[in-house]
């Protein structure tokens, strides 16, 4: 019994130390983020995290030593809850199917999918991420180059996105910029399913560059 008490007390002490590390609050006005980082390593997020859109809560969750933990909530630009994901148990608790990003091609000769690959944050998250980070290339601006760049990529059966590429390049730096912003989107993918089993799938996402209205814009699947 004494050994058990010592073991429990030791575990509680370690648990308390792990979650009582000194943190510092950070704001990123450009990205609309509010989060905490470790004082010992300011590159590691640790604690509550929030991302806001136009006066509306957009994303809410928690980081533990740089990793997403617990239940995260993702909202659309109007503040409506779209999805919830439990990162501790790797469980999708809620998802609005209208926000799915649709695959254009199945890999490994799979003709039909029970479920396409899912971006946990929904389509609105992708649009917002692109809009806040997209920069019009100087070469394209100087040449008045505009157009639509479709970035293709693979989400494998483990939920990791890779192999970003453009099949019909426009040049002037537009293709590289489109790949950069799509690749910078957080890797929050759930793999496609075929009869309940995860499979690789290829997806595509369009990025539209315009100069006459504003420097850049994005197009969704809606």
C-alpha cells in the first residue's frame, strides 16, 4: 500500500510539473491568433489557443508542448460551429459535410470512396489560411500576369499531405506561390476511406490571382 501511495504521488507530481510550465501570452494580429508559448522555448506553443476572424471566434483549442491536444473547435467566418476533433483520442466528433474538400482522383486503382479525405477545419479554414498568407509575386505584378493555378496534392492513408504540384503552370512565379500557400496549410487531414479502410487520394485546390479587383483571391468548392 505504501509503495502504491508513493507511486501515485510521484505520478501526480510529474503530471503537475508537465502542465505548470511557465508560459507567455503571444498575439499575432496578422493571423488573428492568441496563444501561449513556453518561456524556456518561445517556438513551442503550450496552453489555450484561439484564432479569430472578423470579430468572430474561428478556432479554439489547446497545445501541449507544441502538439494539439484535447478537443478543438472550428467555426466558419460567421462563428457557426463546423467541426470538433479530439486530438487525444484521434476522434472526429462533429463535421459539417458541406465543408468537405472533394478529391479529384483516387490513388491505387480505387474507383469509389466511402468517404473522401477530410480537412478537419473545413473548407472555410482553407480559404482563410490562403487569404491571409497569399502574396502576389513581383514578377507577375510587373507583367500584369493573372489566372487560376490549381495545386494538386496527395493525402495518404496516414492523413499526411505531400507531393504538391501544378499540372498546368502559368509561370511568373504564380505556380510557386500557389504551392507555397497550399503547402503551408496545417496538416489537419483525415484520409479517404474505401469500405472503412484508409486509402491514398489525390485532391486539388484552385488559387486565383487577380490584379484588377484586388491583389489576390481564392476560390472554394461551394
